[in-house]
């Protein structure tokens, strides 16, 4: 059973790679609020862990890391975009 959890988690993590790339290159195409809420949910899942057995803890920890990466990319791109606007411009 543990091997199935590890293989499924690896496949799931690999599936995140295109989304991370897209969040980095085209941040406006992703919903920042959704990814931030998903990251908060993942953090709560990690806080609710009662064991650190790898087969149990790996999926929520990986969800926190991956969704957190996307949320940080999106939030930092919003901040950068706001700071780069010239003074007096609207938007």
C-alpha cells in the first residue's frame, strides 16, 4: 500500500509542474485567491496530522509545498506588477 501512495503522490507532484510554470510565466491566468485558500487548507491538513509516518504525511506536506509555491508566485507577481507602474498611471 505504501508504494501505491508514493507512486500516486509522485504522479500528482509531476502534474503540478506545468501549473507552476504557467503561474510563473502567466500569473494573470491563475486565480490568486483560490490558490491562497488551497494553501491555507493544506496548512490546516498538515496541522491536523497525528503521525509523521511518510505514507500518511507526505501528501499533505507536498500539497502545502506545491500550492504554497504557486500562491507565492502569484502573490509576488501581483506585488511586482503594482510596484512597476509609473506614477500617475491608472490601473
